[in-house]
């Protein structure tokens, strides 16, 4: 490796540490700390991937709910339009009923 000596299958001491006098214990402590940090990094990457997957799942769920809600809004609008149409027809029938009652009353009076 350029600039450092490979001391572990996972880690290498950077070149700038090559100029510092370190005891074997200090080197071992640094390697252990580096391995802990490396393992934390791997764990965090795995957790990050899991969380991204979960975010994708909930985003898809949200999108499905949004589409369903919009479909229900459209159906509600259609039903409201149909209700308005039926209300109009009912009002026409009421008016026609009033006219027919008046005609019947007029015919009875004769």
C-alpha cells in the first residue's frame, strides 16, 4: 500500500503515522479502535439500507393512500353531482304535483 504499512486485513496505518514513534500497544489500540469504527460503519450502512427500504415502503403506502383518497374525492364529487341532479328532478316533480293538485281541485269544483 502506498504511504503506509498494511497491519490488518481491514486497516492500514496512514503514512503520516509512520513518522511517529508508537509502541506496539498503541498500534494495537489504534487497530482495535479502527476495527470497532469499521464494524460500526458496516452496522450503520446496513441499518441505513434497512431504513431506506422502510422509507420506500411507507412512501409507496402513502402514494397508494393518496391515490385512493383522490379516487374517493372524485367519486364523492360524482355522487354530489348525481344528488344535485336528483334534487332538481325531485323539485320538478314537486312543482308538477302542485300543478296537478290544483288541476284536480279545479276539476272537483266544477
